[in-house]
C-alpha cells in the first residue's frame, strides 16, 4: 500500500478484499496517569474493512490505546476522529452508540446468565422501548424484542454456539466464553470491532477457531476490526496492517511484512526477523 495514500482513497489487498477510506484516526494521542505517560504522541488510522493490529511488549500501552478508542480513557492531548468528524470526549456507552463494540482482555460476561441472555445484552443500544412498554410487552416493545432476537440468533448460528445457547456462562470452558463475548459484541452490529487479546489463554485448536471467526466476521459482515494480540503467527496471518508500540511510543506501522523487517521492531519486540 502507498504510505502517502489520501484518507478518502481505498485499496485492494492481495487476496482481493476491498479496503476503504479512513474510518478512525488517532492524531497525536498522549495519555498520562499522574506523571506517567502511558501513550506519547501516537498517530495512526484504521481503514474501513481492514483488520488492524496493535502489538508490542507488555506495558507498551496497547490496552490504554484501545481504552482511548472505546471511550474508557480520555487523552490529555491529541484528537480522535471517527467517520470524518472530530470526536468530543465521550463515555463508553456514547461511543458504543456510534457503532464501536469491544471485547475485553479479562472476560466480562454475566456468569449467572445464559449464553442467549448474554448475547442479547449486546442489543441494548438498539432497544428503544421504555420499561413500562417492555413490562407490558405489546405492540412496539414486542416487535422490537422479536427483531432483536432474530439478530442474536443469526449471530449465535454464525459463531456455531447453538448447542450452548441455553447454558449458563459459568458452566462454559474458557474458549467458549471468549466466543460468547465475541457474539455479544457482534450483536451490536458494530462498524468497528475492538478485540483485546482474543486468543489469550487459548489452546491451538481454539486459536484456529477464533482466527477463522475473525476472518469470517471481517469478510461476511464487512466489519472493520482492530485487535491487540501477542501471538505473532496470528497477527501476521490475520492483519492487513500493524502498528507497533513500545513504552507508550509508536515504533513501527505498516503491513505485516514491513513490520517484521523493521529493525526497531525486531530489537524491541520480535527479537529476530520472521521469515
């Protein structure tokens, strides 16, 4: 890809996928906690339809950056642009209403609820009926519930978790919990999906399944994905572009091939060049 490409331009990947214009842009983001800088003057963009990875050693500031994108943290300096407009400081629920959904490094599900009920919570921003209407469950509230259930059932089928839809989440193994969390995020029908270490703690088979679902979500739904991941094999296989952080600073940004041949990235994180 041409590094000087204009934001409204797109490009086609080697495997024929269409990548669109810039969806989100982080401009000179700096985030401090007291006197400690978690992020220092970092800029990068995320394009429509791509899989964008953020990598780096532990403590590099990756999760902090994801928290800035999702509204959990407000940077002291810099600007967040989304769909061509500067985004003002927002709370996470307001960011979610813009079409940004996420999963968490530490699974954040309702353990006592079933898989179906957990995934239904991803539809909260699409539920417009008030409490009284929902209690009566007639007319608009009933139609809304049926429409939301249809979306959720499609997501459950897509992620192949039909067999556990009525199972309480607390009974599920770790890998399936990760998939349920992905299902809840997808139920929100996001334009941008943020995945915080989706492969963490998984065995090889579970990683293969999750990788397949991530690719399918991107391909079939056209969902833009930004992920943090430590498994370099996964990152290099899935990502269209990779931004590399170290001690809160950006030390690399480009295609997987460009990043793995970047000497600064090799020295700080990869250790050796990956052929």
